[in-house]
C-alpha cells in the first residue's frame, strides 16, 4: 500500500478509472488529513442566545441525531448555507 505524505504526490488523472486504480492501492497519511481539517479558534466564535419553541427544538435534535450530527453544529451549517444563498442573489 502506497502512502501519500504531501498533496503534491497526488497526480492528475486522465480518467475516473485511472483515479480509481490509484486510490485502490494508495492511502493518505493521517497526519496529512489532520493538518487539512479546518480548526476554528474559539475566539472566532460568539455565543448567542435564541429562544426556540421546545417542539421545534425537539424536531431539530431528532433530525441531527438521524444525521449523526450535533444539533448546534447542524443549525450553524443551515445558517451558513442560507447566508451563501442570500449572498448569491
């Protein structure tokens, strides 16, 4: 099994078949993947308080559990997606 240690080691592929064959025998080093994750700084976040109907919150939490997400993270994702949509107009 080949291990990719830098992103420059990933070639450009001519076809999906070539890419499939490459990844069949190659994996990415965990340190490279960990270094690629977006790490947010707690100082970049602001705590807000929202009053939400308990039934709505229960529905949100249920949806989040079904998607294996933290409900607060899911709400932030929804807000981010909506902001992108609003900015596109």
